[in-house]
């Protein structure tokens, strides 16, 4: 039996969450390093639990709480976010800890009732600017709709100056250390980038709004404690906040991604020739085969790329199924790409590249060139056309960057 202990965050605040070492899938996102579900215990006159954990981790959370205080001494539970990775254990926690009140946003009330029906009594709705007195400290709420769900909000603890930020500023990273300064920056960058690309990219505009609004709320923040991954302390939160702004702004970078799948290596040969053309124009390129890279890694690499060229063979009058999967995933996340293009080899009627072009158009990705299609195996002339096609896409990007 594991002996689950709480970890002290500050004098009166404890991490009492759970570590999901083996999680490898989070609604379509491959979480290669697992995750944590962070819950926080505030010891004050009103003992308060901020968020809970995924349902199967209830006992782990309960044991960590019990290492600090009798769980039945919890008075309040705050649900900053209703998604089941944070609320799965909520109804059981309310019932077994005999908490007096549960605080959430208006949308949170709707979401929680739609999940738990009549199993969550004592629900109290709060809105931006509302505060509750816990004793020495106050807890103030700020709604952050669509970060990551309509119900989402963050909670700020005075005294300890902690912003409990739920999904925002988090990452899927299981680990024995609880604080960001205990991890290598390169690892934090990699996982924060992947998390943003796969969870928050669609809401980039709202993130910029939140980042612009935060200073006007006059919250004196010493620490940011998200619901996933490490806690930002000692001023480290400035780093992740800046990084979020950079990711959310999606300024086109001087780099290209050539993404493809291939049936008999003809589309692959086109991809390589297109990449040659892009390099020739002075733009760095990454060639990604969907055979060797899954969708959540691909979207992470696509985020911020100035050029995206997408290649597919045609199979049974359609694009390759792997491209269908990738483009549907991308359509949901809406990356902003300055210059796009579709290409591919075909044998029969060649709908694949046209379908990819249509999918890119539906994502408002500008395509300065028509789809480039080659029948069967590209010859020397066809490969030269691919080089020129890639070069033109890269030049269009450079033009856009120079005109900014
Ligand atoms: Fe970590 Fe949107 O849930």
C-alpha cells in the first residue's frame, strides 16, 4: 500500500492531489509523461478544498488530506472547473467529507448538475469579484469562461497570495516534485507547449483577454497553482504567463512544416522535394510523416509555423484516413497558419489533395497556390515542380513577415 502524503505549498496550503503516472490519453491528446490532478487544502477557520481529482484517485486524495487533517473537518469545497478530471471525485468528497458548501460558477452549477444530477447539494454560485471569508484569508473568484470549459474560474487566496488557476498555466506531467523550479526548463517548455497546443489553442483570443485583464484585477500573486503539473513559485509564474502570451498570439514564425502520409512513397518524394524548395528560399523546415508522429505531437509542432504544406495520397476517391483524423483534430483547435498548401500523388481520379485544400480553406488558411497533384510516381520534372511550389510558399511567408 502506498503511503500518500500531502505536500506543503505554503504555511497553510497543502497539495493533496493525485499523480496519474500511466495516463497516456486525454481526450485525443497523447500524454506521454502522464499527469497530475492537483487539489489544494487550505487550513483556515473554514477548511477549504480547491478542486478534487479524477474519480479513481479519490482514495489517494483522501489519504493525502488525512495526513494533514481529518477530512471531515473540510467545510468548503471549491470547484474551479467541472471537467471530470477535477470533479470526478467531487460528489463522493462532498458526501464523505460532509462539506457544508460547494462553490462554483453559474455555468459550473449547470455543468455539475448535468454530471451529478441530485448528488451535489449545498451548491453556491459565485461570480467574478465575489469573495468568501475563510478566516484569516479571503478567497476571491474570477470567471475564466472557455479556459477550458464554459464553467471555468480561478480562485485567489489572499494572505498566501496564491492563484489557483485550474487548467490554465498547467501541463500534463506526472512527477514526484510539486514545484516548477524543481524541473528542467526545457522539459517545462516542451510539456507546456504541448498542453497549450492540444488543450487551449482554440481559446487563444480568450487567453490574451485574460492576460490583459489580470493586471487590472490587482491580484498580488506570489504563486500560481494549476490543476495539472507543477506549481509556479518564486516569481516563476511570470515565465509561464509570458509563454502563454507568446503561444496565444500565434505570430507566424519563420519556419515551415511539411506534413504528409504516403501509400507507395510518391507523396513522400513530393514532400521531400517541397521541403528542399522551402529550404532553398531560406526558411527552416520540418518534414513530418503521419506514420511516425501522432496527432497531438503534430499539432504541437504546427502551432506557430508560418507555412503548412499537407500531402496525401488518394485512396478510394478520398484523402488518406490518417489525414482525415489529423485535419479533424486541427479543425477543432484552429491553429493560425500564415501560408498553407495541399499536395499529393494519385493513381485514379486524385481527389485527395483537393479535399485537403478544402479542409485548409475551411480553417481560413490562405493558400496562394492551387493543390499540387502528381499522377503515380513523380519524375524529375514533377519533383522540380514540387521544389518550385515549396519555394513559392516560403517566399509568400517571407513577404508576409516583411510586411508586418
Ligand atoms: Fe483538466 Fe479541462 O480539465
